[in-house]
């Protein structure tokens, strides 16, 4: 029963991280380029804040990834789904970071 609770908590945590990253990805993928110099400067400030926010949130993402790896090491319960969710989390993280790095 404890394993099932731990697994359920992991799935809630990873869902929270995926949701947070997808929200940030929408901001990064925006087509708003600013209409004037002030608009562009404001967008650059937002971009820097978003970079900082992603960097400061990285430990939480790593903690979820480590929890998934630990779950797979100690139990066979839900391993295929854990692997799939970790791959999805990595994919959305990398694509968001790529967009962030190439958007300015």
C-alpha cells in the first residue's frame, strides 16, 4: 500500500511539473514581438525573468526525475508509465529551453 501511495504522489508531482513547464512554454512561444522600442524592451525583461524562473525551478524538476528513478529502482510497480512520464517531462523541458534560447 505504501508503494501505491508513493507512486500516486509521484504521478501528482510529475503532473504538476508538466503543467508548470507547459504554462511557461506558452509564454516562450508567444508571437508577440513588440510594436515599438518600449514593447521590445519590456519583452526582453520578461524573457530574462522567465530564464531566471526556469533556472530557479530546475531543482524541483530534478527532484521529480530523481524520485521517478528511485521508484523504478525499488519497485516494479508502474515502471512503464514512470518511464513514459519521465520521457515526456524531459521532452517538454528540453523543447521549452530550446525555444527560450532561440527566441531572442
